């Protein structure tokens, strides 16, 4: 394991270089200020700049520092919830619109990649949601029928068909979703940043917003070395909310997810693991994900953080899991390990808040942010320019503190550690 720097792991090694951006200094004015340089903020900046709007983005650290640079890279369609669960939570009309918009979100992502020639290992082969038990298979059946009613190209595969696409006999079946695909997630963020910059957006890094106030109908954003006066503000900080927006963390349940990546597998082995380069995850309560990168590395991920004591525990689990799910690999070793914080809500629905006049945020994508971040960034850009005529298909709410959030977070972390230690995976085989 050469890489002990638990930040962006493999992704920072394989993302193409991005030009460096300055930190902001002095007094600046803009029409729209965006806070946060992940998918949401970058998509908003790109779409505003393309419309000719004067837009300035402030990122506390580097482009893609938050979830955007740490995730698995699955470009999924829709939320984790099944369509009928979405409707039960937000109502029929809004629910169907939310399902439609997010069901089509991979189109937006892959179109942006094509339009701006973003080099991010994009593969649109589809994803496989794998059943680890007969009850998991029944639940996928429900998912299939709810999506098929809405015309989505999803198909439930039996164990044999699933095994040939996964390259493993470990699962009872899998739901193939042809709308979806994979990207190198940090490289996608870099590509959006480059496209936004080329379209005229001003981007600044190492420029945390430390306070914000309103004076004479103008928003004033303060950073350590500069300030920005803006007519409108889009907040796009998600689970990495910091400095002035730390309170936003109180609305989320902390939920960590780690990944380990192997060195490139020998070609004859690489051809047998997810041979058509689908990405896969299972429907276990403590889920695991599997994907390959362009160079033929296998990435395995699951719930938890890989700091300190937990590192060995999760690493041992990852080794045992890879050896059982993909026995053709033989003894496995890992090159990189990293993790990130997912912004979860109690009902698994993202949040839309109006924080003041012309000051909005959409946040908490519950672990699915590549499509939603790209979509909600675009919709917020339109909302700021055209007002509430633009439909953001989420209930408007006020930020609310989640009670016992830290306890809930500890519960997830402890549950994942117990599960990974006990290696209940044995009941799969
Ligand atoms: C480990 C992991 C795996 C995941 N897997 C997937 C997946 O496979 N597919 C998928 O679709 N989604 C996945 N997600 C979720 C996805 O990464 C997020 O939903 C997405 O990154 C959200 O984008 P964003 O731009 O809203 O926020 P982020 O990408 O988190 O960006 C927020 C940015 O705001 C900046 N910031 C914070 N405070 C300030 C401040 N005061 N001033 C200025 N800037 C500030 C942060 O530094 C950060 O760069 C995963 C997330 C994690 C952590």
C-alpha cells in the first residue's frame, strides 16, 4: 500500500492535470456567486456562464475536494429510493417530475462530457444492482416493474445472466440499468471546471467563505483575503459544508464510504471481472460496490471510514471479499485507500432551501450526486435567472437539525465495523 494519504486516493493519481486557480483577493463584484467547487457548483457556474451571466465560484480547498473527488463514479439514474417510495414522500406530481429529471440525469452527464470533450474514462455500459439473497432479488423485481412502468430500460437478470456480466457467481441475480455508466469522478469535476472557466466563469480555490451578510440588497461574501459582492448566491457545499456553513452539517446524518483499489490486474484476469465494464453494487444493508477503472484496476467499496484502527479492519474485509467474489483474481493487494462523507437525509430525499432573497441551495443527494449535482446545478442556474418559473422538483423546506445525528452516524459506522469483522458474506457462498 503505497498511498497513506487518505484523501482522493486513486482518483488524484489518474485524473489529468487541471490548471491552478488563484485564491481570491481584494474587493470583487459579480452577478451570481457560487460557493463550492463540486458537481453542483461547477454545473451551475458552467450553465450560467454559457448564458452570458457574470458568475464567480469560490471553493474552500481544491476543485473536487468534497464528495466529487472521492466517490465511486457510478452515474446512476434516479435516487436510491424506488419510484413509488419517492412518490409516497413528495406526492404524485412532484414525485413523477423528480423521477423523470433524475432518471434522465445520466443523459445530461454524458452529453456534457461529449460536448466539452471531458477526459474522464466515461463508459456508458450500464450498472448492475446485485441481489445478495432471494429477498434482495424480490426487491429488485419490484424496482424493475416500477421503472419499466415509466419506460426505463431496466431488466432483471437471473443468476446465470448476472454471473456472466459480473464475472462472479456470488449473486442471486441483478438489475441491469442501461441508462447508467461510470466516470473517473475527480476527472469529471476537473472537466466541468475547465468548461466553466472557458465559458467565462471566474473560479477561485483555497478561498473559503467564512461569513456572509446582506447590505443594501447585495450579498457580501467574506473570505480570508478577499470579499465578493453579489446579487445572487448559490450554495453548493453538501456534506463538506465548512466555515460559515458548518451549521448545514447539522441537517445531515454523517455517513462515510471507503474504497480500496488494486494495481492493474493482469489482462487475462481483467477480462473476466465485470468484462463489459458494468459497475456493480449489492443490496445488502451494508452495501458493497465493485467497478473497474480504465487501466484494469478493481475498486471495492463499502460503508465506513479507513482512518486509524478501522483501516485494517476494513482492509481485511476488502481482501476477503474480493477473494470470495472474484476468486479468479487470487491473492489480492491494494494500492490506494480513501473515503468520503456522504450527505444523507432521514427520508433519503434531497433538500431545497431558500436561505434569503436570491440565495438558494439544493443539497443532500444521499450518495447519488453525479447526475443530481449536474442537474440541480443547471436547474439552480435557471432558477436564479428566471425565478420560480423554473421547477425544482423538491419540496421547499427550511434547514432542520437532525436529532441525535452523531449517534445515528456512529450507529452506521459501528454497524459497518461489526459487519465487516463478522464477515457475514460467508452466507453468500
Ligand atoms: C465515498 C463516496 C462515494 C460516492 N459514490 C457516488 C457514486 O458512485 N455516484 C454518485 O452519483 N454519487 C456518489 N457519491 C455522492 C457524490 O459524490 C456527491 O453527492 C456529490 O459530490 C455532491 O456534489 P456537490 O457539488 O453538491 O458537493 P461536493 O462534491 O461535496 O462539493 C462541495 C464543495 O464545497 C466546498 N466548500 C465547503 N464549505 C465551503 C465554504 N465555506 N466556502 C467555499 N467552499 C466550500 C468543499 O470544499 C467541496 O469541494 C458518493 C460520495 C462519497 C463521499
